[in-house]
């Protein structure tokens, strides 16, 4: 199987030159860090949304009803 490497696109807005090249080791490492951070943020957001939904369910309100009360 031919797995392609991630590409980096560099656009020089002064000259209009566009360079597309394979990512180097530092860029690949940063991409992995960014992906891990994104996954962590998504998991935290999901956990927060689930906790909020559980509280609303416990008090018997929908999100829209709570917005109306607090609005």
C-alpha cells in the first residue's frame, strides 16, 4: 500500500509563488501534537455537554427552557 506523506503548502503572497512539499520531521511532530490536543478538547467538550444534559434532565428542563428562564 502506498501511503502518502502529509503535505505543507507555502504561499508567498508578495510573489504569488506556491510551494507544496512533504512535511519535515518537526512539522509531522507538530501535526501529531495538534491532533492529540484536538482529540482532548473534543473529549472534554463532549464530557461537559453530557454533564450539562444530565443536570438539565435531573431538574426536568430542556436547554431551550433554561435559556428562557435565564434569558
